[in-house]
């Protein structure tokens, strides 16, 4: 049988000069037409040996392909630039099969050896959808809505498997339902209680004993979250995105099974898939943990006040929850296996711990639970916790109303059929390795969010802090640290500690003292840090901070007056106003 030759693709040219934005968009559209209009589209250069190998492969398979030789068109440089924007691949050959970006020569041959190329070639083009997104969190929803803008037929599958305590929630993912949003609202409730205490120092007089109502707070927070859930569904509908409340699981390379809460199964096909399933809290694997403990999945909708609480784990999730629970007037203990805030700047971590201790939170360091027993049922009940030292045979016991586990999270990738279609995961962590385009080892399957291996998670502070810590620890003499303690004006009248709040920047001495690290312990730290993060992205230097006139009186103005370096050893304690 004679092998079919490759056909030359035609691309009308706007010229070789630098493209205007309008001409660039027109070129992008024409390239997309070539990709979407041809079963196999190869962007090549006539003299490239790797391109020749790929052409030979498709010819040997008896597959007709279309070629655009970039060295033989007038605006080949512009074509390659726009093609790079589309595919995130700078080299040729650049191969697309049935609208799926396969990659270059090596990836195409890998796909051929694994059988994936044959599956792509024989895909039925009449799929139900152009894109199916598995997971309705921040990353999945963003991807789905953006794809719909380009006229693609898109579906989102989202299903929350109830926690061991029975908690589940609506569309929007962790951040909206059981993460950032309810956490900040409960933190605000705690701040209001603190403001009430401070108000007496400002002349406010009230005789009635003030107390907090947990049920009122959680009802208000859950009402707000429900409104967000509804708004996400509405936005999907407005964008023309199909939303199915069902659990998605791959059964074939381009087919997925959707199972709803009644157990009814429906099957859908798509040209492209995006996995955005996120993570869920980890359990300890000891007697009584899933039966009696709660996690952040349960806390924000807990129908009763948790009472005396043991928080197991000193991650940012654990310490944030401990902080607002104590601020609401509860008796809180934190059990720490090793260090506070692992992966964060440890100087800052210990200062956070010291502050929490001053606020009445107790710490049990170097212990981990080995047994949870229920002593009394109730709302809340009574639990007995047995813990063992991580440094020896010592054991301790404690009695609590609630045990909140905050010992890490696990990727939701092991029960969605990835093994059936050959998508590789890290067997230990469950995370998915991807390339710079978030593409998995299976060309038509992509992944976004917390499940990516080696990529930033939804809470970017943890990743960025770890990165800056590594620079500080291993960058040697390249970096210089300025720091100071400060006293917020709001704390002065109430007589709160004037040496608790702390500011620190890290500068690269050999890059014009560019600011590469920013740390703040004090009121409104998130709001302040966000503003300075933009400045850092724009190349903020120590001299620019020095040249800035501070807005007075604010906490953030301290960064315009930092003069003391850590290496100098000079005292930074505040002795006056």
C-alpha cells in the first residue's frame, strides 16, 4: 500500500513586519482554523530532521497529514511566535491530532509506543463536549468559563463526597465552602469580640455581659456561602456551561462516567478533559479518628459550639482555626508533632506561636494522638485523647469536647479512573505531574489546582514563603535582612504589648537591594502584604522604600523607615510611642 503524502497547508500572510494586535489575533484565528480543521496538523521546517521523522511516522501509519513549513512562508517568525502562545512549545515539529496538542517529535513517538496516538487518531469527532472539567472549585470553574468564551461546548462535573461526619457543600470548591471565605468570616467574628473588650478603654460603657452565639454566626456564614454557590451556578448558566452535580470517573480515554447522589450513571465524551478535583483533609489512621474527630470540612457548618477544643496539627489551617476559636472565648489546645508552620520562615512561626500563647492558647509540643475515645454523646460530646511523645515513651491524656484534625491534605486523584487511561500520578502524594502547559502524560488530559505536583497550591502564601525561606537559607551572602518591631496605634490606648508586631524584608545585595522577601506580623497583614506584593512584582528595592513617604498613622509605614539589619545585632524593641 502506498503511503499518503503530506498535504501543504495554506496560510495567507499579513507580511513579515511586527504584527499589530489586530493582525496578531487574525493570525491566531487562522492557525486555530488549521488545527481544528485537520485531523493531523504538523507545523514544521523543511530542513528539520525531527520533523522528517514525524512525517515518516504518519506516512507509515497510512494517515493523511497537513504541513505548514514555517521556513517557507513569508511571516514564519510571526507564525512561530503565535504558535508558541497557543501551544507553549517553541520548537518544531509541533503536532496536533484531532485538535489535541501532542507536542514535538519525542512526545509523538512516546504516544505512538504507548498506543495513545492511535486512540487519538481514531477518536470519533462527534464527542458530546469539547471540554469536560472534573471539579467545580476555583481552578475548574475559571477554566470552564474561559473556554466557553471561545465558543466551546463545556461541561463541569462536581460532586462532594460527604466527610466521615456527613458534611458536604455546594458548587465552588474548598476556598468558598470550607476554606478561605468561612475562615475569614469566623476570624472577623473573633476580631469583633476583641474590639468589644478594647472599646471600654475608649470610653464605651456597657453593663450587660456580652457572649457569643455560635449558631447565629454559622447560620449567617452558611447563608452567605449558599448565595455564592447559587451565583456560581448562575454564572455557568449565563456562559452556556453545562453543570452536573455528579461524580466523574474515566472509563475510556475520551469517555467519562457521571454518577449522581442517587447512584444513577450517565456517560459523556469529550475531546479534552481538565482534572480539577482538589484535596481533602487527611486523617491520622488511629482508632476513633474518623468516628469522633472533625476537620475543616466540618467546622464551618458545625451546628453547635465546639466547646473545649483540641486542634491536632500546627499548619496554617490548624493555627488559624485555633486563633479564631480562642477569640470566640473557647478553651483551645494545639498539639504539635514537630514545628509550627513547617515550610514557613521559622522566626515568624515562633512569633506567631508566642502571640497565640499570650492570647490563652495552650500548646502541647512533640506529641501525637494514638487513641480517641468517646466518653459521652452530645452536642458537643466528651472525648478522651491519648497522645504519645515523639521523643520518647511518655504518654499524656486529655478530655475535650471536640478534636479538630489539621494534619495535612490528600489529593483527590485515586478514585477517578486515571489508571484506566494511563494518566500518571505520584503514588505517594497522589499529585499529578504536568508540563508547563498543565498537560499530563496523556495529551488530551490536563490538570489544574492543588493536585499538581510541584506547582503552587490554592493558598499561595505557603509556597511563596517556602521559596523565600529557601533563598534566605541557601542564598548565602547574596541577601540582606532589615527588620523592626512596631506598635500599632490602635493598641496603644488599650495597653497591649508594644513589642509583638514585627516587620521584616529580605533584599538581594547584588541586585540593587531588590526586595525578594516580605514578612509582617500584625493587624491587617493580608491586606498590607497584597499591596507590597504588587510592588515586588514591579521590582521594588530598598531605596524605593526609603524614598516613599509613609502614610501616617498606619502599620505599613514601618516599611518606609526600616534601617536596622539583622546582621548588625542592634536592639529593635520599642521603648516609647
